C-alpha cells in the first residue's frame, strides 16, 4: 500500500518530469506556467490511491491521473477569465498576465492535453474511462454555468446551491476516485460506491471551504476572511442565513447582498455576526458532518484493508480540517 | 455508393433530429443556436464519404461525423471571441448575443460534446479514432495561435503562412477523411494517403478563400470584397505581394498594412490593383493548382471505383470553384 504522501510525491515528480513547453511558445507558455506551479495535486492523488487500494498498478494510472489534474487546471484557467480574477495561488492569473485571448486558447489546448493524458490507458478500458471523463467534464461546465447564473438570480435555494457544488466540485473528486477504480479493474458496484463516496467527500469539502471563508483562521487558511462575502457569493452560509433571518436582520443581510454600493470590512464583520446570531456556523458544521458521515458509511462498505481505510480517513481529516 | 448530396442530407437530418437543448438553458441555448444553423456541413460529409468509399457502413460514422462538425463549430465560436467578430453566417456571434462568458463556457461544453459524439464508435476503433481527434484538435489550436501571432508579427514568411493554414484549416479536412477511412477499417496506408489528400485539398481550399476575398464575384461569393485587406490580414496574397513589391509600390503596400489609420474602399481597390500589377492573382492560382494537382495525384493512387473518383473530383470543383 502506498501512502497519500508517497503518491503525492509520485504525481509531483510526473509533473516536474514533463516538458509542457512546445511551439508556438505563446500557446504553451501559459500552460507550462499553470501546470508547473504544483499545489496539492489532490485529484490525481485520489486517482492513484483508488487504483492502488483496489489492487491496481499505479504505474498505469499516472498518465490518466495527470489528465484529471490538467483538466482541473483548465477549468480554473477559464473560470478565472469569467470571474475576472486577478490572482490564483498568489500569482497573476493567465488572462491577467497574457490577456484574454491567450487564456481562452491556452485553456482549450489544455483541455485537449487532458484528453491526451486520460487516453493513455489500456485500450480495453478506454471506452469506460472516456465515458466517465466526458460525463464529468460536461457536468463541471454545467456547474460553472449554474454558479454564474447565481450572480444575477435572486431566488437561489439551498437545493440549487447543493446541485451547483455537486456539479462544479464534487463530481470531479468522485470521478478521480472512480477512474482509479476502473484502472484497477474494480467491479462496477465498487466503482459506483467509491464515486458516491467521492460525491459526499466533495460536498463536505466545498461546504468546509464556504465555512472557512467566514470562520477560518486567516493565518492557517492562507486566505483573507470574508472573501465570499465581499464578492457577493451566494454560498451555503448566506443562503441559510437568508432562509432564517427575520425583521431587521433580514433587511440588513439583504441590503448587504443586493446593494453593491456597500462593501468593506464592516460589512464582512457584521455579516459574520449575523451568521453567528442565526447559528449558521453550527448549521454548516452539521451539514458538513452529515456528508462526512455518509462518506464514512460508504467507505465501510468498500473492500479495503484496515490500514487503507485509516489512510483514507486521515486524508479526509486533512481535506476537511484545513483550519486546524 | 452514396452521392455527396445524399450524404449531406443524411448529416443535416442527423442534426435536425438531435435536441441540443438541456438544462441549464443559459449553457445550451448558444450551443443549439450554433448547431441548428446548418451550413454546408462539409467536414462531416467528408467523414461519411470516406467511410462509404472505403466500403464502411455509414450508419456507424454518423455520430463521429457529427463530433467533427461540433468541434469545427466550437473552434469558430471561440475564434469569434478572439477576433471580436460580430457576425457569423449573417447572424450575431454567440459572444455578441450572450456575452463573452457564455461564449467561453458554451464553447467548452461543445468541445466536450464533440468528444462525446466522436467516442460513439466501435470500442476496438476508439483508441485510433481518439488519437487522431486529439492530434487534430491540438494542431487546430496551434494554427489559431500562429494566426493570432501574425497580427503583431512583422516578419511573417510565406512558409509561416503555409504552416498556419495547414494547422488551422487543412488538418481538420484531412482528419475528417481519415476518420471515415478508419471507421471503414481501411488499411493504414490508405488512411494516411487520404489524410495527405485532405491536406492538399485543405490548402487549396484556404488559398482559394484568400483569392476570392480579393478577386471573387461578391454577388456569388456572398461576402464583401476586400474583407481580409480591411482587416489587415496577412494572407498569401499580401505576403506574396510584399515579397515582390519594390520602390513606391512597396512603400504604398507597407503603408496600407502597417498604418492602421488608413482604411476604406480606396485602400481596398488600390491594394487589389497592386496585387494585379504584381501578378499575385496568377501566382495564387498557380499555387492553388499546385495543391489541386497533388491532391488529384494522391486520389489516383487510392483504391476507389471510377464513379467514386468522379464524385470526389466533382466535390473538389465545388470546393475550389465557388466564384463560378
């Protein structure tokens, strides 16, 4: 059995060993810039881990795992254009550094690259693998569209929000795990189960991200507190608060969110205060715990040895406890 | 044997029979708008034709052929953003109608859709088919990048230009034909030959497009004459004229192209005059004929029956003689 850390080293090595620079340089420089950066490489490590734990050969999973990571970075690159984001992981975004056209076209090329890496698999597995990847890619695009719709949609429900994060975030985490299972020739029932495990993990992961934006320790979290509030993001926290707020609190909350003239630290502090008054922090924790528990239940039904289950639980702790 | 016209009807029917609208509508409406329009459907018809002429079952080629057409339309959609084009086939472009973000994301989704359709093929053919499609998609992106580079690059050579149109235009025509051959289980030698035939045809096709921009009959051509000149496009015509021009003619030509203050009908008329003085029209015709002849030579070496060869030659005439 390989540990998460050793699989992470393996993926990092695979990326540093790959030359993404080709001609024309204007096309490939933004790609190399994006892929050389590193990061946690969470999704490709999940591919390798699932492959390993289902008894597969991780050597055969490295390229498809890289494909998933390249796809993830492609979505970030195009999302950053759509969100007018200036920074990503503390560096200029691609469209900020090279312009929108370069970001569109380099993104498109990364998407092809993702397919090239995903396709580097046993021919007999390719139809299943490609089917999973196509389905995932389509859903991630749909999730991003719902997220963009929310910016101007005033009647977003918690259900709408859950569907959006399922598509935009959870599905790719689930796909990573299922891909690893398929590459290990795991049976369909187990492949589906680890997919569902990934969905629950992904939902918990995104809700935790929402939670930490308001209630995290900015030093340990590495982000400014209240970024989602400042950006008028309709997160789980905000939608739950909107559902629960009455009277003056509701007026204040609504005013903060729909009057784009008001911004700044006071707004952030007062919104977080409202969240606390309405116990949105506790409710969010319960929601995260709900998905966490569902993930654990599914995990127990998978045919993993005790030490593998322990390794996965440790990884879940790390993914869901990033403020500690 | 199926005729070009009957294959075109078949593809048109396949598109009109497909519902591209799904949820979220904001994502799929621009896709349906783009794909419902029609057009000549040249590339998917080439897929079916090659499949048919190599003895394959065209029923099995319809979905992959649609994939190629969806891919082609995806590239047009993203190119229109990059070129700030307002009209495409006489209608508002997607980014003009729904905004840049919608155009980026609907384009990305069309790209996934293209892969979904291309993947609808016999599992044992999938690795080869996917490999061809990935290679083509990557090259088309590279071609678009070279084309964008030309806008600010002052030392573009004819060789640079030929490489660009090969990547941006010819490769997809070649891919369409080779895809049809692969789907018919044609042998590798023939599949490569029809690819090379497609490259020559594609080169001739693009050069003819350049030629007609300056020397076509605007009524039959359906475009305004001199669009490339007005848009400062470094076409074969301009690059050849720049190579041949001397003295005052060179100064005038250079001034027209590098001084963006000057535009209008007089500039177009005088540039076309310079082309005529330098015999750029004849030289371009010779260049087109060169690729046309090379295509015909390759065609003769393919194992097609006489009536198939005649049908392909007729199609080439139509593709290369659009001003008549």
